[in-house]
C-alpha cells in the first residue's frame, strides 16, 4: 500500500495537477498566434487569436502591456477602430502547464 501511495504522489508531482496557469507544470502552454501579423492597416482591423491547445484560456491586452492571468479573457475576434499605434499581446494558460510565452503584434492603423 505504501508503494502504491508513493507512486501516485510521484505521478502527481511529476505531471502537475494545478489549475489554469497555476505554475504546477514545468512545460509552458503553446504560445498563441495573433492574426493578422503586425503591420500597417486601415481601420477597422479584425484581430483573431489562435492557440493549438484546445483547453487553453487566452488572456489579451491591447494597450501594449504584458498580459497576466488577471487580464481580459479572449472570447473571439475583435475590431480595432482607433488610428495610430496599437500593440496586441496574448498569453495562453492551461491546467498542468506553465503560462505560455507572450505573443505580440504591433499595428499602425490609419
């Protein structure tokens, strides 16, 4: 019985058992992809963010700040309507994984 409990504990510690972005995992979640790529565009510009992990939660900012687990959750494509420089940044989080690297796209909107 002791051996069984030790094996279960080792399995849980080795694979992580935390919630979204809890840091329990050591492997980062895949970095989201932002579309379109950064560049100069006319307004309005529709921005879409993708992640290859089906259960990932994507957090996004549009003011150039680094997203955190307290940032707004991405819920689907959105439009940028203001002119000037805009930087969209996103991270992904999933149970058992560390938070992803930051994805970033800078737009000059006319």
